C-alpha cells in the first residue's frame, strides 16, 4: 500500500492507537473514539487542506452525543459510481475479562498477559507464535477500519479516479443507531451527486462457521435478525389455591422449552445453514415477594434469518405458543380430574399477535389505550429504559385491558431489527460484484497461495443489513403492526434504505473469539492481504 497508513508498521501503530480507545457501546468512549478518528484523518494532508471532506453524522437526540464519521475522497466527480468502506468503531463490554481488564485495550500488553494464563492449547500456541494480537476490538472490528484507511491512503497517494467514502459508525453492537442515522446521510449524498452504482465494502472479520474453522471468507450478504418477545398473561391466584388460576411463569416456561433451539426456525439456503434460535431473556414482572402467582412473564428469542420474513417468524411462534397452550390445558384437565374439581373448567390460553390484540383493543376502548401508551412511554423514558423496556411496558399495558380474557399469550417484535440482505440475481451490478468476488478469490490463491471461500451470508450480524431494503413487500406494514416501539424512540429509515439501495460485499481480516476475553487477530493476513484484496476489488470494478 502506498501513502499514509499503508505500511505494515503504520497499520500496526494505528491499530494499537484505535484499540486503546475504550469505545464500549453505550458509553462516552464511543464519542471519544469518533473524535480520535477525526484526529487521525486530519493528520493526512488531503483532509488538512479540505476539512469539509470529513463529516460528522450525529445520532439524533443521543444523550451521549455520539456520531458517525465519514471521510470523502472524490477522485472522479463525473463518475456515477461510488464506494463506501463501512466499519463500526464501538466494541462490546469487558465484564468477562476479570483481573486482566486493565490491559485489554493495550494489545501488546494484553497479548503478553494472556500468554501467562491457563489457556486452551490452540490459543496459547497462536499467541506465542507472534502472529496474533489480543485485545477488545482488535478483531471486531478496528482492524477492518485500519485496513480501509490504508486503502483510502493508497487511493489518495495515487490519485485514483475513484469516489470513496470511509464510513465508521458507533452503536453497531447494540441498536445500530449510528448506521440508522448514517443511512439517511448516505442516501442524500448519493442523490446529490447523482450516483447510480453505490457499492459497499464492509470489513467485518471472518467468523468461524463451526468450531475449529480456519477458513477466510468473503461474504456477499448478511443474515437478518429478529427479536420476538412472547408475553404470558396469567390468571392470578393465591399460592394456596394454585388450581384456581394459571401461573404466568409456568406458561412462559413451556414456551421457552418449545422455542429454545427449535429446528423449525433453522434455514438451509444454497448449502448455508442459519444458527438455531436461542432465548436471550426470561423474566416475570413481580417487583416484590408475595403469595400471589405471577401475572405477567415474558421471554425474548434471538432468531437469525436468511429468507424468512417477519410474518413467517410470528406465525411459527404463534404455532409454538398454541402447542404450549394445548399442553397446559391437558395438564390442568389431569390435575382437575385428580382432585375431582368440577366447579370450574380448566383454562386454555389463547394466542394473539400484538397487532391482533391491539386492533381489538382499539375497537373496544378507543383513545383510552392511546392515552395509556403515552403515559407508559413517558414513564419508561424517565426511568432510563430502552426500546425493549418500552416494548414490554406497552405489551403489559395492553394486557391490562383484557384481564377478562386471561390466560393468554402475546407474540410481538422488539428492536433491533436487521433485514437479511444479499446480492440478487436480478441486478446487473450485483452479478458483477459476484463475478468480481470470484476473480478476487482466484487472484488471492495465485498471488498469496491463500484459500478464501465465498459465503453468501455473514452470520455475525452487521450494519450492511440497512444498506438496502429487499425481501417482503409487506415488511414495513408488518413491523408497524407488530413492533410497538417502532416510531416511538426506535426508527427504521425505510425510505432512505430504498433510495440508498447499496450492493455490498464483506472483505475483512481474520481473527478468532470475537466478544470473548481471548479475542485475537491474525496479523499477517491483516497487514499483508486484507487491504490489497479491498484495493484490487475496487480497481477491478473501475475497469468494467
């Protein structure tokens, strides 16, 4: 690589510098990281002379004052093509690092500290080889950002006739608020400059597809994510008369058992398999001890999707909840029969989607429900709650209007929502990108004897999901109906995503154990191969 940030030494120094900023998601470290990135860019003569080529894109109404950073190089203002090099500069927390926490943002020191720990043989061997560096964010994904800056510096030095935006965002590890605000800016920039082909290159690292996977991947799409909630509304009773009610905790426990690792949600598409779903949270809403059975409990489910729509996922969860309701009913029948209870019939929970129950609620109660929602939204905000807290609070409020219907389940969606995206077979540009990825893989084999595999879906989740809006035509309507937090603090820029319509690939470094205390980066692939892959991909796209 020519130019600033392009030598191995410069890349390693810049990586150490960026990792040293503790940009943990949801903290002021993200703002400090944005400021540091601006300082890095201004060290280049191009940006010192043209500071307007650096743009801060703020997250609206953000209490931490966080912002994304866009660095713009327009080497061919007449071109209808532009490349967006996308990364995120936030990192996950460090609660898992124990006594070594003070060192985790110093990659050299932390690597040495880890060598003295009791480690799996493979981890120890890699760290002692000298080819690996450990630290929070070193793999996910500050190495990708450094590689992109090396590519930008090379383009500036050679004055390539290309339009490049290096875009790095905060909050990817939580709600993707950085990217959600940046999408609007990108779409406006595209329209203003009359760009026809907006091409994204994300540089998330290769993620292992299975334990022990050592493969380097180039991804041509990204899996989607949904966060369905199932709420159980029980029929309260005194613990001395358990058969007189239905315990919400029992109801939700049945659902958890039914949905955890449920094979019905796993997809196999073109030889690629999505991960199984798993429960992320389970709770009841009793605030203190008493002898009344829980009235309201809920579980949240992580579902990664390839082709499944929001409607598909909701229907599958409703089907699972109905199976649970049937089991509960049968167990109650057995218990009633055992004690010869004839004074009441055993309950059978009903299953509703949030939209179904809300529609009935508005028909019966009108504006009373809207007023209740406004009150609870204010309450959640004052308490410092997030969009998931608001989701549960609104579901709980809605349930109070239907006490006479208990017991029942409510199935709904909570933020964040990541659409599944992929290069399609209908776009000439997408087909060109696929062809170029395959050429790039062949070139890497010849040039570096490096085996790289094309993979259609990045399973680690990425902000690429917001680069375009594809799939179900009813998506916006479904989310509006079934996601109570949408438009109430959580926003998806549907229009901007449609306007942006950015075709994206992922070319990044190789590492292991993202989000773990042994997170580490393979440095030879990072310095010797990754930036050259990105640069060749861009230059080859320019030729065609």
